[in-house]
C-alpha cells in the first residue's frame, strides 16, 4: 500500500505567508493618515477561546457505544470516553489596503487548535488564508486556502491485515487524513438588502497508509442568498451540490472499478435555512440570535456490489444539523456567545439485504453545547 501524499513545502509556505502578512501591516498603518483620514483601521486581530461539551466525539452508532461500554471489540476503541470536553483557542488577523481606488483589498489569516481534554488523539489544528477584493462597494471576490495537517476519525479494521492475521485486535488501524482545500467566492449585493454568494470549493483528502483507497477529491458548488426582512432581522437560504471521487484502490496498477477495496465516492445535495436576529439592546449591549438548520442527502456512487463494498454500495445518508447561537457584546472589544449544535445521520442501503447492516454501522446522533469568548483589537 502507498503512503499518503504530504506536501512537505506547505509548512514553509504557510510560515512565510504569515510572516509577510504581519510585516505588511506596519507600513499600511503609517500611510493611513497620509492617504485618507477617513479610512477604517487597516489591521485587526481577534483572539477567541471556545469551551464545549461533545456527547459523541467519534460519531458512533448505538451499536458501537454499547460495545464500548461492554468492553467488546478489543483493539477498536482507542479512547477513554466516547464524550469529552473540548477547548479551542483561535487567532485571526486581517489587514486591508486600497489598491483599487477607495475599494478594500483584505488579507486574512487564521489558526485554530481543537484540544480534547480526555481523548487527546482527537486534537487537531486548522489553518486558513484568504484574500478578498472589492470591485465596487457591492461586489467582491474572495480566494481562500485551508489546511488540516492531521484529523483522526477513529479505528477501523484494515482488510489487507485481516487477510494475514484474521479478525484479531492487531487488524484495527487508525483512520485519519490530512485535508487541503481551495475556495473561490463571488459576492454581490443587489436591491439594497439582498446579498448573494456563489462559492466553489475544491478539497483533497489524503488518508494514512492503511486506508489510501479513501484518498479523494471533492468539488462543491454553493449558492447562498441573504435577505433583510426588516431592520435587525435577516433570513438566509442556500443550496450546495458536492461530488466526491475516491481513489477506490490501494495497490499500484489497480483501478477503482475493478479493485476489491472500498469506494467512498458520492454525490450530495444540501439545503440550508438560517435566521439572524439583532435583538433589542440589553442595557446598551448589542446581542443577536443566530439559528441555522441544514438538511443533506448523500448518494454513494460506487458501482461495486454489496458483497464487495457493503458499507457503500447503494448507500443513502440523510443528515440533519441544527445550530443555535446567542451572542452578546460585552464591550466594543469583548464578545460572549453561547451555542448548541445537534447532528443526526440516518443511513440506509438500496440493497435491501444490506440496509439494516448499514444503519447499525452508520446511524448516529450528536449534541454539543458550549461557550466562547472573543477579544478584538483594531489598529
């Protein structure tokens, strides 16, 4: 089996880009008063800390939660608990210039570390860079890059090891990936209070040496419309279409259609509805309520039979997400937010003899509740 492809130059590129970004902010500040006294601050820093309780960190079905609690499946569970407390510090920086008349060009850079207090193998980092250019006051484009160096999902059996050692604890191997994605966005505001976005995202997933058949490239198109209903109340709706093409093989010379490996290729339709409400001020403090729900239907596109690929052949996933966020502006620089997230997946197979198996393996429910604090500085 081949090992995953890691871009060894990416850390160097990232550090260089962040350093250039920081250094570029200083001359911008010195030019501020000379070029335009009315220009907004050109350098922003935002630091945040989120604390959250997650009741199902590995998205386990009831079947595997029961097995974990009963100490079954030796070798599968490399966790101490199936729930956890998660702490996430985050730093975001942005700097703005006006290369085109009086229209902003904004560079952004962000870093977040998600730390699991009990199950540290789930901890991970997230890096992002972005550039937005306005061409009119109502129209802009944005390009972005995001990177996750290592994301541990959970342990699964490696079928290639099963053929050698049988169904023993040693055949459970970590299922993890690195993810790199590129995005492009066009945003336009029309009719004064209607904002539209067209977004394209291309993501590559590189799995570890045990599961290279899951390496894949995902392409997603999203259309998002936000409408102001009246002062302080906005509604948003969106649709996203995603296609994923998996490698589907793990040996040199093999092709997806004729290999004996899993094929995780899929197509997905996702629909989003969101309400954003600026509540009446509370003792001169601004506070908002943000409620978002998303429904998606994912169709496996593998051509393999349920015998060769029982987890994917004919599989259809129905996913529902609900996100509720209440935020309060404590001061002009400090913000506080309380949130609740709920996720659910209902998985079935169009191959009737396999549908119950897929459901028991992949159905799950997950709830998260937490609080976040942000501190923003402007120069």
